[in-house]
């Protein structure tokens, strides 16, 4: 079984994991920024690197506990859920005459970005890169497919 813990002198490993998180969050954030969404480049980068840091802390400690890492992941998922909910409520309030729920895709992209930060912090670069590519395909190619479709369902996604 492979160990994912880090020793305190492994600066290269730490910087690679944080750099990967920053890059993956930046790729998704750039996509959202180009579409003029409220959570853009900096927000996604901060979410991803923050999630990686929260995972690195228990991995970096001298007493590695799977419970500590699990609690960190749960905390990140919950915290980012609150960010996403705030984004949805904010966007919904902007058009009070038409109470249409918007911001779901933006909220989901922040949630996925946190998961990619967790994967990066844990050292699962293959998962982080694959997840980023699939997320960008969903945000880009699937969006184009929706827009070019003859029958477009109005489901409130942005």
C-alpha cells in the first residue's frame, strides 16, 4: 500500500501538490471568468489551493491519521457547499421579479474545484488532471452542445 504522507523536509513534493491544485483551479476558473461568471479565476484558484492545504495538514503531521484526513475532506466539502449556496442565493436575488434559480453550474464548478484540490493535495495527480479535463469538457463542449440543440430545456443552469 502506497503512503501519501509527507515528511516536513519534502518541499518539492509539497510545492508540486500545491502547484497542481493552483493550476487545476486556474484552468476551471479561467473558463468561468471568460463567461463572466461571479466565481472566476482567483476564486477557483483559492478554493483549489485551500482544499489542498486542508488535506496536506493531516498528511504532513507526524501522526498520520486516516480519520483526520477524512474529517478535513468532509469539512472542505461542507464549506464549499456554503460558498455555492451563497452564490445561488446571490444570483437568484438579482432578478426578484422572476424568481428563477440560477448559478447552479457555477456552484457545482466551485464544488468540483474543491474536489480537484483535495485530489492534488493527496498526491493523486492523475485523478486531478483527469477530473479537470472532464470538467472543462462539461463546461465547454457540453455547453456548446446544449446551445446548438434544437430542443433546449430551460433547467435554470448557467
